[in-house]
C-alpha cells in the first residue's frame, strides 16, 4: 500500500548552493526608528518648541537639574543662540535653592520659555509673546557671561 499526496518543493539541504538551515523565509526590513525633535534653524518658535522642550526635559532628568547654566549650555549645544537667552537665578535672595527657575530663548518676536524646579514638578515649556522691553523674562535675571 502506497501513500500519495501533495508535497511542496523539497527544502535544499545544507550541501546545496544557497541553502541555509537557519535562513528565514523572508528578510524583514530594519525597523524605522522615529527621529526625535530637531533644531530647525529657519523654523518658527512653535516648530522649535519640541526640540527646546526635549533639552529642558533632559537637563531636568540629570544631576545638573538645579543649575541654570546647565540649561543654557545644553540649549547652546543644541544650536540655540546664547545671546538670545535669559535665565533666572539658581538661588533665592537668602541663598536657598530656587523653587522655580526659567530659561528662555528669544525667537523673532516670540519666546521659547521653559520652567522647572521643585515647585513646578515636571518641566513645562511653551511659546510666549515677546514682552514690550524686547525680553522674554521679567525681573532680575542672571547674566549669561560665560
């Protein structure tokens, strides 16, 4: 008694050309990794907000979270113009760590503003209108002289 049936093409053995015992049936393309936010030199403030916020968030997540200079330096490394920035002081008038700090970048007639500190919880970044004195932050800000 013989069995009959349909059988597919035989799988090539290891000694046949092009054969591989572990080769997948099809090769999947590399997964596409979405790009993170990027600096857009000729973009608008709203277009650059995601990148600005990602930098503020990254510094906040680091050991340098209480240093205004760390935010400025990270923004400069990201491509923002230091001469267009303002940052509030790290310490209160009595020498305690500031409960809330802000960093800003003037972008045309708008401002990218990040606020962070123990009193704010997670950092918040936003686009604000330029103030009448052509500044982004009011009050006594820290000189950016480094």
